[in-house]
C-alpha cells in the first residue's frame, strides 16, 4: 500500500480546570491523503483552512510527523510524498489544528508501515513533537481524555461521558497563537488557586463519569490559566455569562484560545447559545462564527 486517507477530529484541551491534562475530541474533522510517489520531494494540496499559506517543506507538521515514523521504521528510505488536505479545523484558535496535523502524519505513516506502532506508542511520539499530550491524546483516542506524564512517557485514560453533551464552539476572527497564550501564564500561582483547580478538575471528571451534569456549572471554572489569558480575548467573561444565560452549563477557553466553548445539555437550544455568544463578541467589535458539535468517540481513523 502506498496511499492512505486519514480523518482526525478537532480537539479542545484544558476543558476549563484541566490545564495541560484534560482534553476531548469533537466531530469537526480534517482529512489528509498521503501518497508515496516516484517524484522526489514534497507536494501539497490544501483545501480550506490554511490553503493560502501552508507550504510543502520538511518542517511542515504534516510532513515532519509522517517522516518521524517513516524514517524510523523504514530506516530512512528516501521517498517522494504527496499530501492532499481538506482542513475544516480553524487554525490558531484553540481547536487542535496543529495536533491534527501531527496525528494525521503519524497515523498515515504507521498505516503505510503495517501498523508498526500501537496507538499508545504513537501518543508518546506525538507528545514529543507537540510538547504535551492534552490535545494529541483525544485526537488519537477520541472521547474525553485524562493525560499525564510519568518518567518522560505520556499516558492517557479515555473516558466516554455517561450522557451526551453539546459543545458550542464560538470562533472569533482574531487568532491567538499558543506561544502568546502561554507567555501570559505566571510561573507560580497561589496554593489556594492550585487547590481550587484540583477540586474543579476532579469534580469535572466525576460529573462526566456519573452523568451528574448539574455540577458542570462549577466544575468548568478555573483559576490556573483563564484569568491570565482573559485580556487576550476581549469580553471573555461577558461571553461566558451570555452562554450561561442562554442555557449552557458554563463556557471555557478552548485550548489556548481564541475559541470559547460552551458545554450544554442535548436538549438545550444550541443555536440560541451560539448566537448569544456571537452577539456578545460583536459588542467588543469582534466578529465570530460558531459550530455546534458533539463528542467524537473514535479518534483518528483511516477512511
């Protein structure tokens, strides 16, 4: 086999209080076809997000991650590589666009190498590239993931929540690079804030596992990263309040932002929640679009 198409879900990391630990996959997908060719070098065709500036070179995550597996398994065998991408995940908006490229490349190469690595092994390679596992884990496994590091190895526990949820992702036009969002976080925090987040992260996992979603209003609160990033997303807390007023349990910064994601019951009016959040962003002079999403439970797949 010299050609494979893979589908990777968008992801939302942190999930409020679970900084660099919690993540989930949603049903918004990038697709990428990887083809080994007789023509040496890289070829790239992109439809959708990033079409205007993604280029075919070795540092492109879609190529670099593929070669990370290929070169190891195939002992550096030189190939030509053509990639066709259909990108639906917004870039630099906190929905895992970079993780999707990493996971797509690793998984495609692994498929073309007779599945040399397990998904758990791919998680570790992806974490080495990304720097932390909270986005790559749900992209690989699907569902809600609890990730941790032990002796420099990444591990992740997959959880399927007891009951369905809606995830209303409101995506501002303004990008927020992850490096800028990380620079906003202080190196130390008060002990009380650490306890606050430990309790909320524990409550969040418990609420999802038990189906007691009435606790989500408090469980999604955070003092570890969102207060320090709020100034990067004008009107953030007003958008949170608008989501709750319109029927959501609560809302959080998705990943590093700028996307704000509301969590809501399946019977809630997702359109009304989304439009209330969009209108609140508009009051700050920020145009935004929205996606009403649901949990992806499979993670990356060959299609």
